[in-house]
């Protein structure tokens, strides 16, 4: 079987290089150590983003979920978020953009999404570097090479992870040449034109080691106009001895995805792969270099730090039906009705000429909206960890600080076009220069400061108490570069101290009780601060306008739970956990649809509640590996407020105000209450493994139905299978089947305007149902071969 090398112990001096042993097939009476076994799961987690702060999971006063490198590769997924969904009870993956490489990770109802406009609630770190992007705090999961991931920890109840850790933090550790040695190649082909290859190589040379991983994936996409080209890499050079460890690493990506988004349910009934308005594409380029290291100053004091520079460029193209229409006074040119009741008459293009109406009039007026950003960010973190005993009792004290700075140039424009067959928008070169959809060119800068500490004290051999906190200071500035929107200029500052406290108690060997309380805050990001005025909404959360101020979000989380493990002498092992969480957000931020097609704005929505249970269990012996986990998340609004719901079919308001009232107890959109995941691997012979997974989720409220007036989006259950055969000690062939029963379902739903001119352009469908959904990938099969030497 193809194996990964165990992490070697630090050496005091350079040793003679050793060749990595070839992988050996395990006897079925020995627990398998290979993809899918999870034997290599981490037993410790960081108490801060920076390494050197690790403590045993048994002493962490909150829920902890871990994912090993073998978990990432066991089912053949090339998206790390799918591995998180499989192994972490509270995680579910939602697809808002219709592309499997750019999906949302939702944990306990909090999001880490690549889509601007989704209020973010999770802090995500790669090797100690915060990878929430500077402008919207989004997380581009497609930048992470899956083969290069060593392990992942998903944690709650720890404010040391800084801004945005409302629902917790996801800490990703990448491989290096000390914990992976040898060369492994992987080539795969399959459904929808998928062709992909990867290679990873690592080698240790005494105190030095090097590692590199490269992935290249092409997929035509199963829906119309949805190809993907993913190219990404990770490289690391490291040094390690008894007293110090240093690493220099690089992550890079050049990705193009067709993000085809939601389609009307009546269109999907006609053809499951149809797309409603295109083009919808995203080009993402990223390069990040970082340095991290630690030094043992004394036998008990370790000083660790990380520094990084990150560059991120994005260009997004989005075809939509336009809200501009032929002018009443002159139908040959276009006008635009503003929300304040005024009319821009007529629209003017970049040359100062009136914008002409496309042939066909109202039914054929389209718009290609473009956004782009050029982001640079850099920062550093430094901490010290002291582990000297206090009065003979074990103790770990952590003190650290961080600075993160980002600068983003952000531009948008709207090009008028015509709507053709298959709802394809073709631009005619007329860039609108006036009205609410004129071009935007801004520069945003954000600087985040943080000081954090924690102390874990062993009161007895069985009782450990932890206390700590973090002070966050955020300075976010906006500058309009056009001179046309001076009200965009502003300097917004937010600050808060967030405490934490908790403890763990070993009830019996292998059985631990934990409990904790923590607070966290999220400062509104530039994309939200510049788009919070309902009278000046933003086009797809991009066309920025002046706004009333937003308040920062504050979460207060309490947890209690049990975790345990049972081992037997015959290599059987059972591990399990059961936990309860209760998180209340004050001044939560939500994205609200505007009555103007494709536009939205942000508003504070009072208090929200996310409360529930996590349960997980897994079992393994020499030939069988089983796991199952369940999550219940009750995510509800706790305040009464009015919200704009322009396309909601049950909107009770009269006239054109489009207002519905949300009441305490109404469910939050997009969050299924019940999630169940289970899977197994069985070694039929020494060489042949067969396994499968099931993922199920209950219904969820449509976005735009915050008042819960309509029937929810139905739940789903999907089954995946995988198998592998070791032809030799170094060659493995495998096959993967996703969505075995070809179940048609959706993980995201909202509403669209029935009177949108684009809906009638073909004349083949008379739309009467405003529901739109993102259909999930149907039955797909892949086959591949891995070679290790």
C-alpha cells in the first residue's frame, strides 16, 4: 500500500541521508497505515495560529475536529472542503457558484466562502498565515493543493485566532520534507472531461529537508459554460535540529473557473445542465511566500514566529439581465430607474454618447458586469510559550502578537449587451458612465493588530484549567479614485477584547469532560462597509456606494462535551465525541437582496442564535474502518427587524416597498438543521480495498425568505464509492464513483425576478416560479493510477 512516512524526531546533528523505504503491504491483522486509515491523525492542536503552542487535545476546553492527510486522500477528493465535510460533524459544503472547486464551508452555521457577499464567520490559517483575503475576508479553497496537506484542525472557543473566528478557526498544516519522503505521482481521468495529474516529492538530508507538490486539473464541467482549469503548487525548504526549526515555503495558484450559479427550477426541469445567463467566469491568481520558525530559548521556553507576503488578483465576469430599459421619451436609447424615484435619462457611455437600446427592446437588454481586484497583504506574528511548572504542576503560558496589513485596488464596470440563445449575454462595447451602475475604482487598506495570551494549568493529573483572551484592533480605510463618489472615502476603526475560560477533567482513562466559554468579534470588511445603504445597493455586492455605518459582530459561545477512546490489545480502537454548543451573535451582518435585479446590500440584523449538538464515532481494526457523525444546528434570528424581500413569492407588503418582517425564532437561510455523514473502508485482501460514504442533510430556508414564508429547499442524501488495488508495492490503481444513484438535489436556493426581460428572450419558457437553485453534480466516475518510488 502507498504510505506516508512518520514524522522523524529532531536530530542533534546532521545525519547521513537515508533513502525512504518503499511502501509495504500490511497484513490484515495490523491496522492499515495508508490513505483512509486516519491512523496518522494529530493528537495535539495549536492554541494559537503559530506553531509551538500545541497542547494535547484532551486538555482543550472546546470541541476539536481533526483531518489527517489520509482523510483528505481516502475518497479521492481534490477539494479539501469535501474532506472537512466527511470527517467533521458540524461541517457541510454548500455550492453557491455551481463549481465544485469554489464551494462554501459551513461549520455550526458559520461560513468560510470564496464568494464576496457571504458574511464570513470562520478564520482560516495555512501554516500560521491567515488566508482570509483582504477585501472581503473570503477564503479561496481552490488555492490549496490537496496532496500537500498534512493535517487540519477545526476548533471553537479560542479567540487567539483573531478576527472572524466567530464560529471557530480552521488551521491547516502543510507537508514538508521531514514528514513526507519519496516521490508520488497520481493521474486520473473520468466524467465531464476530467483530466488531472499531481506529483509530490520530499527528501530529508540530515538537518535539512525539501518538499514540493504540484496539481494540474482540467474539467469541462457538467453544466453548460462551466469549465475549470486548476493549477496550484506548494513548496517547502526546512531546517531542524534539537534547538530550532525553520521553514521557507511558497503557495501559488493560477485558476480559471466557470461559476454558473443558480438557475430557475423550471429551466432545470427542462434540462438539468442548463444555465441562466452567462458568461459567469472567475480568474484567480495567487502567490504567497512565508517564513516560519521556532527556537528553544531554554528547556521550557520556545519562541515562534511567522512572516508572509501574499499577492492575489481576481477578475470576475457576470452576465445578467439589465434593469435599464428603453426610455419612454425615446425608445432607441436606454434609461435607468433609481431607487430614490429619479430616472437617469438617458444612460451615457464611456465616450459621452447615449447608450443605445439593443435590437429587440426590453426582452433583449442584458448587462455584463465586471469586477477585478489586485490585493497585496503582508504580516507577521510572534509568540513565546513557557512550559515551566508552577508549584510542581504542569503549566503552559502563551503570549503573542500579530500585525496584518492589506491593500486592495478594486474596480467595476457594467457593459450593456444583448441576450441571445441559451441566455448568453453579448456585450456591445457600451460601458455605462452614469447612474448607480457607473464604474467604480477604489483603494481599500486594512491593518489588523492583535495581542493574545492563554494559560493552561494542570490542577491535578486529571483536571486542567485554561484562561486567556485577545485584544483586536482593526483600521479599515476606503478611498475613491474617480472623484465621483467622495462619500465612499472613510476611515473605520473597530476594537475589542475577547476573553476565554474553560477546563477539562478526565473522568476515567480515555474519557474526558470539557467545558468552555469564549467571545470573538468580526469587524465589517471593506466590501460590506462600502455597501450598506438600501437606497444605493451594490451590484452582486460589487458596485460600491456610500453607506450608513455597520456595527461589528460579537459572538459569545459556550460549550460542554465528552470525548473518549477505547483501545484493545488486538489492535481494535474506538474513538468518539459528544458535544453541545450555544453561540449568540450580536449585531450579526446579513446580505439583503435589492429590488434592482442582481443588487444587494448589507445590514445588521440584531441577534442570532446557533445552538446544537455534535456527535461522532469511528472504529478500526486490522481490516475494517468505520465512521459516523451527526450534527444538529438550530440557527435562528433572535430579533425583530424588517428586511427587503423583492422576489419572495409570499411577500405580504403592498406597493413597491418589498418589506417582510423577521421575528425571533425564524430560521436563518442556507443552514440545514440536521447533517449525517458515515463511511467505511474494508480490506478485502492485502492489496484490495473497497469503501464508501454517505452524506445527508435536511431542508434549508431559501435566501431571500428570512421570514420563513415559503416551503424550504428539500434535503438530500448522496452516496459515493471508492476502491483501490495495489498492483505492486509501488503501483496502485483506483476507481471513484460520486453520487452513485444520480440523485438530483441542490445545496443553495434563492429567488429571481419573474419580470426580468432575460427570462423571456427565448420564448420557450413562461416562467411562473421565482425559485432558483444550484443543482449538485450528478453521477460521475473516475479512474486513476498512483506510483510511489
